[in-house]
C-alpha cells in the first residue's frame, strides 16, 4: 500500500514538472501553447479503423482491450483537461489521442520505446496527472506501470528513436498527420553494433531482450504481435547481410525488396547495418 501511494505521488510530481517545463518553454519562445496546433486538419480527421494497423497484423483484440481499458479510466476527462488548458480543438485532440493509442500498444509490447513529439508528450503527461487512474489503467492494459521514458539517458537515443520508427511502420500505416504528431520521421539511424548483435540473436533471445513479458502475459495477442515483429526484424537483418554493402539499386536489392514484408522500411535498416562500409 505504501509503495502504491509513493508511486502515485511520484507520477503526479513527474507529470506536473514536465508539463510546467513545456509550458514555460512555450512562453520563453514568445508563444502560447494553447494556440500551437500544426495538426489542425482542413477537412476534418477521419480516423482509420483499428488504429490503421497493417493488413494481416493480429492486433484487433489488443486494440479492443486498449479501448475498453482507456474508456474505463479516462473517457472524456482527458479531452476536457487538454482542451481547457491548451485550447486544442476536438480534431487536434482526436488526432493526438489516435497516435498516443498507437504508442500505448507499442509501449505495452516493448520493454522500452521512446516517446517523442511535444503535443503527444503533453497528452501523455496529462494522463499521468490523474495518477490513480493512470496506474490502474496501466496495470489493466499493460500489466505494469508505464513510467515516462525510463532510463532514457542511459540508452543510445538515436538507435531507440530509429527502433520506434521501424516498429511503428511495421505495425501501422501512417496518416497524413502522423509525421507532425511525432516530430517527423526518418531523422535517426540505428546503432550498427546493436543491429549486428540482434543479427546473432535467436528468436527467443530477441524476445527476452526487447519485449515486455508483463505485456505479453497481460494484453491479448501481444505475444502474436511480438512473434511477428521478431520474424520481420530477423528477415530484414538476414536480407541486409545476404545483400552485402553497396547493394542499393542492384537487381538483387530490388528483388529482395519485392519479396520482403513491409519492404518500405527496409532501406533504413539496411543503410544503418552497412553504415561504416558506406562511409569508407
């Protein structure tokens, strides 16, 4: 009981401090956060079904579980709070909540996945402000408390940002607003040595290294999603090694691109894997 109260207080303090820092940053820039809304759609936001997951990706039970968990603890509380504090329109809120729900599934799936984007971070922090609700929501949905960016300073930032993008594009089809919500895509490269270590790992070792056992044991079909993503990652890594360096544009490279699943994200992993050779 003491631990639960302490954790709730800690989450509340973290959320308040982060939110205050973001508000002060906006003020120092001479603008009001309430008026910043680059996501405002001109024709209204039409939300893709099932969070826009890629065809054949087994996440529908996971999405239903997320929606039920979110409605149980937040419903319209979060909407009213951010619209009152930051002046967001209903459309902006819906876009950012849509993207945050995508992130929540990824956060439940992985041990660590970074959060990015000023406005999505505001929404995340406002969830944490309701510390009791946040903790109950996390344990209902993910089987653990989803702490804000744990140990981020101890991790290779660029690599994990690249991992965020690789897994995001593996799971979802971006909308026209996704890049703006997340602060842009394809700005980061993988750590070559870490990719090489992944290449040497077995399926089960990658599972234990990257994926959350609490999420797998608690959230419906996360185990299927994890197995699919591991198989996809390993296929891209093995294809990179088989092609060798400087293969882009070759007949072999184009043939590989035509046979890989989710081939549109393969070039970013391939160029990082062979980065040293390409710079020589």
